[in-house]
């Protein structure tokens, strides 16, 4: 596996000339959620906007300036309607860039699998803007970056039968309470492999993540090996999951960290279809972040199943 990760500034000219469809979420008050949208404004390229509603439904808006076309639907089914939309816009004939910073974790995981397996584009890129600063609130259960947890469930498209003696691979973020909620909801977990995000530009956040989850780590002492992974690296996260998979054949993955790690989980589970992905369906707080540290671009075409 070749690690194809680039700084946006180094590859932007190529992307502007190559990409003919961007897929984004709806921008919010965080500047990073509108970075890709703003960069493609006025370039006359098609744009598919997606917004998750609940667990199984999504709003979409498709615009094509060259054809003077704009189409909007209130709600479609994420597993059946979304592939129909991608087929309808001839996504297999397009070079696609997916903006992870504006998309919900669950939606990005479902979307990546459908792009890889069902309607492979000509080439596939993804982009992620790492924030310059997190606005954190200290609560009784550590840092609070989410307003609520709506319950741990399997992600659509990654639902598998629960079996005995499973290994939980958990990408751990800044909120230790989320890992606790996952562990409390699961049965038949024989082993835990925590994977801690390691921001390349802010090493103190690694210590913060460790501290917020320390009570869980101290409780789960059976064969506990903590892995670390750069927070914005898709390819490093895939490599770690594949290392674990060589030793553990019954894997459940909980992507509780960054969006690149959620996408890495989706790519891994698409390659190894017995993998189950669970998520706690958090409601993220508004204005969680400020600014943009840098924007990473991932070339994912090598994963396309053509």
C-alpha cells in the first residue's frame, strides 16, 4: 500500500484541473466546513451536497453549472436512494473529491463504501482540514465536544452478526465518555485495542486523549496494547487495522476519533467484509473548532473495485 497523502497547497493546481465533481456536506459555522466549497466556487464544476438525517436518511442537493441544472430532494434512503443518485449523475465517469470536514462521520463511511464497491469513479480523492484550535469545555466526564450520544449502533452497510470473543479496535478521541459508552453497550468483547490519535501539529493533544481515557485503560488491563496513529492519516490508520487483523480475526471497529480515521475504518471494512463498524451517533457541538491548521488530501483510487 502506497501512502498517497498530500498537502492541499502542493496539489491544488492538479485538483482544480482534474476534479469534475465535489461531494460535500452542508457547511456550518466552522471555517473548515466551507474550505473546499469556497475553493471550488466559480469554477463551473458539479457539486453534490449531502446532509445526514437520523440514521438511515439523507438530504441531497445536486448542482451542475455547465448544464444549468439544480436538483433537490428532502429525504432519500442512505442505502438505496444514495446509490441511485450517484448512478443518475454518472459518477463512474467523473473524477471525484470528497470533503470529509463537512460530512458527518456515518455519512462519509457509507459514501466511501458505495463509491469503492458500487459506482467507482474514474479517480477518487478526499480532503480533510485539521482545525487550528479546539474550543473545549471541561465536564465531569472530561472534555466535552459533543452535546449528546444517541446510542451505539452498527453503521448502515457494516452490520454484522455479533459473535463471541470479539476484538474491539477503538479509535479514541478527546472524549473518554464515548469509549465508556461503547464498552458498556457491547457484549462478547474479549480484547480491546485502543488507537490514540496523535496530531502532527499539536503534541499536547496526545496527552489530553490519554488522560481522558485513562480510567478505561487502567480497567481494561488484559493484554492491553495502546497503538498511536497520526490523527489526519488515512493510510496509517488502515495499516494499523491490518496489523491487528493478522492477529485477531473477529474485529469490531469503533471510529470515535477523526474523520480520516472513520474513512480508514470504512476502507478497511470494505476490504475485509466480516468487519463490523459501530458508532455512538454523537451530536457534535457547534463551533467546536476555530481556524485551519492545514488541509490534507488523500488519493484513494487504489482502493476502487473496478
